[in-house]
């Protein structure tokens, strides 16, 4: 029984709160508007979609996410994900959540 309790406590410690992830993503958005945050499970990349007034705003958000090294790694924003939109540019950012 004690081993099971210890295992459950270890598993809980390794979890990251999705609320924490979402609040950090929101805080890092700069002048961008986040339109979608998609995640399936741990080990799968987090996908962030949004709209910014220009390419600089989109790249700024990507750089902000990349700078949050305690939470994210392997942050990328493929150039094919930056497209003209009525509000400026739409973009997509992918990132792995650190364990």
C-alpha cells in the first residue's frame, strides 16, 4: 500500500497544470491574439494559433515562448505558418512542454 501511495505522489509531482500552461501562453502573447491552443497529452507538442498585427508581432510571441525555458522547449514557427490575414498575419507556433 505505501509503495502505491508513493508512486501516486510521484506521478502527481511530475504533472504540470494545464492552467499554468494556458496562463503562461496568455502572458507571453505580446500584441498577438491567441485564437487556439491545442494539446493532446504529455509528449505531444503544444500548438498555438493566433493573429498579430504584423510579422514582427508573430515572431515576438514565438520568441517570448522560446524564452520561457523553464516550461517550453523545441519552440518553432515554420514560415509556412505565417500568412496574411485581415487583421495582419495569422501564425502557428509549436512547442514541447518540459517535464
